[in-house]
C-alpha cells in the first residue's frame, strides 16, 4: 500500500501542468540533441545548468532527465535513416539500422527502435520503483566510513568501465579530486589552492567546469573534424514490421533491457556501454552472426533497448546513495546541489514529492518520446541540413550567457574558457572527461566523510575495517584493483570497447 501511495504522490506531482511542460521540453530538447551530431546530453545539460537556478527543483530535474533519455531516442532516428549517429550510444545502431533502411525496412527499424526503447524505459522505471526504497533504507544505515568506502569503490569501478587507457582514467580521477580541493577548508577555514583569488574561496563552480569541459571543448573538436553527413536520407514508407521481424526483435529487446538495466547501475556505466555490450552479446549468441552488419533486426532491437534501460537505471545510485554512475548523473548531482538539495537517501524521506514525481515523470517522458519520434521523423531529418558552423556560435553564445548569469560575473565566463581549453587538451591526449567529473563531484564528499569517520573513531583508521559494510566495500575495491592488473582482464576490457573505437 505504501508503494501505491508513493506512486500516487509521484503521478500527482508529474501530472501538474508545469511539470508536464518541462517534461515535454526536456524530451524535445533531448530528441533534438540526439538527432544533431556533435551535441550530446552531457554538453547540453552542462549548458542548461545555469537555468536551473530560476526553476523549481522538481521541474528542473524532470527537464534534465528528459534531455538525458530523450537523446537516446533521437540518436536512433538519424542512425537508421542517414547512417549518422547524433549521440555516442547510437553509434552501434548504425551498423544494422542503416542497412535495414537500405533494404527498404526503414519504417520497421524505426518502430522496433521506438517500441523497444519505450518497453526498456518502462522496465527501467519499474526497477527504480521496486529497488529505490530498499536501497534507501540500506543507505540510511551507512555511517561516514561506509560512505567513504562506497565512493572509493565508485571511483575504481569508473576507471574499469571507462573506455581507453586505464592509466589515463586514473590520472583524470586524481586530477578531478585535486580540483575538488580548491576553496575553503570547512573544518579549519584555511584557503586551499585559491592563489589569493577571492572568487575561488568557495571553490570552483560546478557549472563553468561542466560547460567548458564538455560544451566548449565539444564545439572546437567538432569544428576541427568538419562534421558532414555520411549517407543519403532514406524515405520512410510503412512503419509496420513483419511478424518474423517481431519474433526476432522481442527476445533481443528483452536481453538488451536486462543487460542495460544492470550496466546502468554500475559506476562508469550508462547508455553507451549498455548499447555496445548488448550488440556484442547478440552477435555472440546468434546462430547466424554473419547477418550482423547487413540488416539484422536484433542489431537494432537489443542496443536500443539496452541504452534506454541503462539511461533509466543510472538514476538509482544517484537518487538513493548520492553516487553518480556516469558524467550525466554527475551533472544531475550538480543540479541538485545548485538547488540546495543534498543528494542521497534523505531525498526520499525529506523530499518525497521530488523523488517520486521525478520517477513518475520518467514513464510519462518515455510515452511522450514515442509520440514525438515516429510522427516527426521528417522534421528531425531536415534539421541535419543545418550546417554545424551555424550551430557552433549559437552554442558558444549560450554557454557564455549562462556562465555570466550565475552571479553576473565575467570571472565565470573566463572559467568556462579555461576549462574549454583544458577539455580540448584532454581530447587531444585521448583522456575522457567523465572520470574527471566523477572525481570532482565525489572528491569533496569523500573527504568530508573520511574526516567524519576519523573524528568519530578518534583518529583510528581501523574503523574502515571494523564496520562490516565498509569492509565489504573495501574488499570489493581491492578485488577490482587486482583484476585490472590481470592480462586476461585487460584483453577482455579492450574487446568490450573495440566496436566503439572502430
């Protein structure tokens, strides 16, 4: 009964005119950035963070969530019709989606993608409903030492699941941790790494870092790559798949949903990892692996279901534990902090309207996306004719206005520029920005919990081993570190990302 009461509260919040409007706005923006190449959900949410200052907390988080899972939907449309993924998680959909379109099955590919995504999103939302409360109750039993160990586990897991070099991922996390130290020490009042700059006394603002690291750097990199279309637009006739296509798509979508749901919860996971893993799994278990890359319906159903399921379940650790599982969730944590909300188990108990309203809005948003995507296919494809050189200055202007509006200060604009240059350097060095952002968000919290644990134990570090929860988390962390050193694990990790790198 309590669960039904909570869901009733959630839908009563989500069905208000204001929240429905922001859910629709988020879904439209998400679809738009999913369609347009070079503008991902991370960059868009980073640019929109300043707007959350002027919105109610529930409305702003509903909108940002809509952008996140809307991008997963929108990317599939252009992947199938023009062989151009608008979003990283849609890259794998190009492999078979575009081939299906060339074989005259564009409508079937689009409808399978949309329905599979809606089903996966619904399952992902149900998983949040079922597991959020037990996880929150468990999190309420955590002490400072347990939280510190949990964050250490999250950072190590983020290293393992980040594509590319492990060494570079570790370096980026440590760099993020160092940037998180800038500001005033809460316990002593001493200034740390501020270089006598008054604006840094409260630390480096999260929004300028995110806008520079992902927004500005993304623009420069995309302009340098000279983004162009790689295929001709294919006309869509019938949207109905054949019974054979449905028969093959259903089990693939189910497997993709389960795999994506599991990977979305893991630190460093998310839609991209879910999509590539689901495609790899389907290819390995298929009786005819040679069909993949030539228009296999499983190659569309599985990754599309996986990336949407992962997009939903990645909210679980963020909402229940306050631990972001990927870069977008780190931005969501930043949006909550901007609103004066401390992410973690207290969100459910102290702000149940926000917690359950956001969960209810996810199902509503998924339903909106099916309606938005299929009838408006022609409009989304026409947007690809807009040259990126016209989009880039508009995005740049929006970043600068957003940064200035934070505190009406040019210092924040300069911060955006500095972190934009830093983000570009990261790209050139082959370093991911996501581990940096996770280190930046988790670092100050980890330090605070470490200090609390040491104060409560009167300086005895054995407190981390004496508490069963903390000990279990540290043992898991140690096992992951040992696994990273094994040659067989390194090989398996490299193979998992080979499709993405290709």
